[in-house]
C-alpha cells in the first residue's frame, strides 16, 4: 500500500468495522503522541493539543474510509488533518472573540504562513540533525562553524589543520546532505519522521 506501515494497512482493512475499540486503541497508542506533538508545533497549548488529538483520533475513525493511499501516505494525510484541526482552533477563537481586536482574514493568512514557516524550520532542524549523525564529527563541526556560528573558513582551517579548499568542499558536502534530507522531509509523499 504505497509504503504505508503494517499498522496503517491493518487500519485500512479494519475500516469496515470502525466500531471495534481494539483496532482504534492500537491506532491511538501508535499516533496520539505524534498528533499532540504536531499540534504543539502548530502553536497549540498542551491542553488544546491533547483535546485536538483526541478529536482527531475520533475523526480518523469515522473518516478512515476516505483515505486514498494512491494520493499519498497515511502520515501525510494525518498531518493534513492535524494542521486543519489546529487552524479550526484558531478560527473558533476568532469566532468567539478570544483573540485580540482587529483579527481578520489577513491575520488568519499570516498565521497559516507562520505555521508553514515553523514547519520549514522544523524540517531544517531535522535535516541538520540528520547531517550531524551522518557526517564525520570534523566535517559537521566545519559546516556548523561556518554556517551557524559565522566563523571564517581560515579560522576553521587552522583549527582542523586543513587547507581552505578542503573547508569549502566539506561545507558543500554537508550542506548538500542537509538540502537533500530537507527536500525529502518536505516531500508530501514522504513519511519521514521529524524528530
């Protein structure tokens, strides 16, 4: 089923009996914490994230039959449901005037952009962490020093007794690793974990 996990495949097979609590307990055990994490990444409080994640589990139980594995992986579908549920929280707050005066459609659009920017930041963080675990310690320190600490390549070359062209090559290779992982994680068909 297009790369879905065995649990997802079982859920899809079980979807003809959404009333069976055993199946949905497995689902809740597997995905509740991840859904809550996504909610918090979308700027919900822990209490709201807990409520929303419970609602999402119920929603998925009722809507699992609408999931089409030909259109993408289950986690991508679930992330989309989660993001929409988070936006609903903000829309409800708008309706009930819990937010500051002056809330209008532009604020909602900006919030959507901020959530997208935040997810891109999380993707970048995960991609850099991936590079840290895959590159040698020296190579990652070279990349990190130049890219994030703003150190001069000549300083780093002295620290590691490397030639300037080696520094440039190392930075390029680690940056390439980061970019490739970020693109993979940002792919809507990717089921990669952002940790």
